[in-house]
């Protein structure tokens, strides 16, 4: 990874690698490789791509990658199969609604009786009665 960044003349590469390894201790190799690749490709947000990451930055990205790998390995919940038991609404109610939409006064009265708390249904039945009376 370090070969992808300009080196300082005073930096000992072996010591720098040891520091990275110490900072990222306990992280699995796949997470280390992912983190190094992300730094080399410039994909780590907030990092100045002109310089190698600090040990702390590298360790933080390693931990993030470790958590990502753990999340990927978790078993996924399967979506339960749903049974289609037919319509959830009583077919008689559906038929009443259809008849009311087709202009049946009896259907509108029956819906108003079934749903007295629904002002829209009640007012529709009452309007039909007024129109019939006139």
C-alpha cells in the first residue's frame, strides 16, 4: 500500500509497516486488504489522497471494513411466503360498492346503513334521496 504514496526521506518503511500492523491488530487479513485498496484508490472520504494515511486513519478504515465483512457474513432473513386467501373484504360489500358506483339507490342505502360513521357514504345516499324526491 505504501508504494502508492510518495515516501518521505526520513521515513523507515519497515517501521511504518510495523506501526500500521500494530494499529490494526486483531483485524482479519481481508479487512486489511480492503482498507489498503480503498486508500490506494482514493475511496476513503475525508482523506488527503496526496499522502499515506496515518496509522489511526488506517486502523479506523480497517475496523470499518471488518464490520462490513461481518455484516456481509450474517445470514439473511428470508421473506416469508404469503398466502393469498382471496380478498380481505367480504365479497358482498364489494358487490354493494360496485352496485352503488353503477347508481343503485338500494346499494347506497345499504352502505349508509352498514357504515353510519362514514360521512361520505351517508351523504351520497342522502343526495340520491333528495334527487329522487325532487
